[in-house]
C-alpha cells in the first residue's frame, strides 16, 4: 500500500465487502428459491416399487413363523428338562435295584420274588417314559428344523421381492437425478451466461463491485448448486464435464495470455506519450517503486540503499523497451519517478512527457 493512496485502498476494501455481502444475500435468496421449487428433489423409496400385498403377506408369515420358533424353543427346553429328569429317575432306580438284588441274592429269600417282579416292572416303566421323552425331544427338534427351513424360504422370498424392485427403483433414481440436474441447470445457466457477459463487458464500469457480487453468486450457484448434482452414469458425465471445464479454462487462459503478449508487443511500438496515457497512475508509481517497468512489465536494474530498506534505480530508462522511468525536475534538477505530478523537492509541476535532462 506504500504506492497507493490510502483512501483508494479503503475504497477498494469497502467495495469488496459490499460485493461479498451482496453475493451472500443473493446466495441466500437463491437457496430459498431452490427449496421452494416442488420438483427440487422428491424422495424415492425402494418400497414404492415392491409388490406391497405380497410383501405384507410374506412379512406376516415371517412374523408368525418367528413366533412359532420361539414357542417351539420353549417346548424343546421343557421336553429336554423332562428327558433329563426321566433319565435321572431311571438311573437312580436302576442303581437301587442292583443294590437290592445283591442283597436279595445273599439272603435267598423266596418271599421277595414278587417284589423283584414289581421292581423290574417299575424300572421298565421309567425306561419307557424316558424313551417317550427322547422321542418327544426328537420330534420337537424336527419341527424346529422345518420352521427354520420355512423361515429361510420366507426370507429368500422377501429378498427376491426387493431384488425385483431394484431395477425400477434404480431407473427412477436416475430419472429423478436427471430432473433435478436439468432444473438446476435451467436456473443456473442464465446466471453463468450473464456473469460471463458482465466480466467481458462491464469489468471497467464504476458499478463493477455490484456486478462482481452477481458473478460471485453465479460461481457459488455453479459449483455448489449445480456441479454436485451432475448425473453420474458410471462417472462418465462427471469426467466429461471435468475434462470440458479443464479444456475450456486452458483455452481461455492461453488465449488471454496470447492477447496480453500481443498487446504488450504492440504497446512497445507505440510512442511513449501514448503509453503513458494508457497506464494508470497508481499502477505506474507502484511498479517503478518495485523495480518493474510499467510498460513492458520487466525488471530493471536497482540497488539497495545503505540500510537495505528501499531500492534505487541505477538507470533512467528501461533497458528492455526504452521507457522513461525517472526524470529530472526542470526547476531544481532533482531526479525522481517520471510519473510524479509534482516535484518532491521544490513542489513544481512535473512534465512527465519529456525525457531525462
């Protein structure tokens, strides 16, 4: 800011703030408009494409089957407990009978023959009950296997219903994405075209800070409201759009640099008085202070002062294009920047269109 007037600096800063505030308000307005558009993005559910009646029937069967499995698990637990109890009773009676029969063989009492028969019949009855319990457990386990197989079949049928709905669901999603993109494109493309026209035609206007806010708003609309909604289709569209943007940027960058170089080359052929009129005062003063020719933008020889704070030119004319950089005041002879309007020593008006004397 050392070569620019302070009011101009603050004016540019304030204008940038105005541009940012206006663009933020425009962005907020655009978001409100986009959110109120009815077809801005309809929610699509895969269940909308499923055979609802069949799915409800299958889900009801799965629920019923799950309830039956839970009940069957309880029955199996009860039957297993009964089987263990019968097995324990049988083992206890069998051991008691063995102990008793050993005692009876020792005494050889004929009066106990009827009791032997009773004990044998009791053990056989307990064994039969144990076998019935085993059969019951086996039957319940078999029924559980049938229910589990039925559950797997119902789950597979439910998944099949979902698979049948996937293709129409995917097509509907792609169509909705395309609709959203086309809608946003219809709202965003005019903004981009207007912004391009403003940049090309109104950049030097005194109202450029206002136009600049619209350009910032259109850039936000393009990169935030449009680009994320580009249809994918396997990534082809996104890649193609990216390539197109990169090629477009490269094209305009190359063309811009070519125009700049041609303009600089043509400018170097013009008379120095015309060059001076085409160069802004603030720009020229700053470039010369930085050791850069305001005409050809090349660096010219400078040397540091004793304290190394400022750079002094060792030449009065640009060594590349011959442009006059420093003049001597015609009143006091002081050497200074050729663009200064007044002499810094005597205050006399400078004649910047005359060469060094």
